[in-house]
C-alpha cells in the first residue's frame, strides 16, 4: 500500500539533523535515519510528495550496502524496526521500511562523485572548459557519451545551494593525501561493481555520489548508496548519446521543472498528479529491477 510522509516527529529522541528529504535522530551512540517522501530539485524542497519514495531510498540503500560490504564497510546496523531499541517500537508504523539504524561517524566534508558517462554538472563543466573537476576529457564528446575511463570528480558538500565541483588536489587538501587516495579507489571499485550488476539488469549507472566517514579508525560508507536520488539510471534499451536520456531517477522531475516557467529563485510549483505518479513508478521500478524483489 502506498503512503505519503512529509515529516517525522519522535519526541523522545533528539533531532540530530533535518535534511532535504530525511530526519536524523540520536539513538544512544547511534543514529536513526528516517526517509520522508519529500523530493528536492535545484536546491529546493518541492511542495509535492512522491508516494513511497522514502521506502524506496531506504530499501535500495539496504540492498546495495549488503551487496558492496566486502569492498567497504558501511554504517547500516539494521532496517528492521523490531531490532531497534525498545522505545522505538511504538513508532513501527512510521518507521517500517523507511528507516535505518546506523553507526554514528565523523563524515568527510566531500561528495565523492564517480562518472562513467558525461551528464549533469560534468557535462556543463566540460562544455565550459573541456574538464570536469580538473580532469581533462577528450575533445568532441557529446551529452551522454560513455567515458573511456571511469573518473572520480569530488565536490564540496553544501548545506545550502549547489555542491561545487573541486579537483582531486583540492580534496587532498581537505582530507589528506592518503585518505583521499583510499576514498578515490574505494569509490571507483563501488561504482564498477554496482555497474556490472546494473548492466545485467538492463540498466546503465551513468554517475553516482558517495559519502564517507571515519569509524573506529577506518573508512566507512555512509548516507545512501546507488539510489534514484544520488545516481543517474538509464535503461540500456533506450540509450543513445547526443541527447538527454530517458531515466529512472530524479532527473525526470528536473526535466519537468525545466519545461515550466519556474525561475528557480522563488518557491517551486506543485507537481501535477501525472508527474507525481510517473516519478513514483520510476522509483519503484528501479528498486525492483536492481534488487530483484517484486515489492518494497
């Protein structure tokens, strides 16, 4: 059954952070991450909700955290409410499928972006300079082209406004040379492993982003992983470079908003019912395709 969740309120817990689509609470020395059905685009939280979106984000992250755990440990402890501390049990209807009990870490101030194809801000940077995040790319590439080699293009994490693409040298200054090298290697390995799995399901992962932290002295993967909010998913069957690709991710909403007269400076408009339903369908479809499950 589909449902909508705009906000959460758990009075017994201290709110650690409220993000664009998630509330994060302190639970003893752990964190409880609750994904709402809010959706953001162009740095705004839209007034419309996408049914079951928070459940998709949580359950697809769970799938990928389990799938990639041998490459890099992650912050997931459990997504099963009956395994949470006793005071949270009464919130089971709220938390079911859309929450994750996670390890609390010191998170690096960098978005770790990996690109296998040229799209999004990478394409915009390439048009302007022939580079993205300091990485020079061949001349004559088209929108959506597959890159000869997977590239790592970090960005600074912005609480407000756009993340800003930075060079790897700038990342090294932020986190240190050795850690930066390890994070780059892990990020590319994660992308390559997930991309092979996705291709076997008829899906291209064009690009994605990760966040990492330090936990008990080691690098740990945090936040979300290979979700429709953090990745571009393109069906292999419709892929053709030189144009925007049909997608099973948030790009569908961005494309709709680009077709309106919204100036991206004022409050964003409500999404039409048809766009809401099509977005929800895309999120559910990519979850089922990649996880092999037929329900959330």
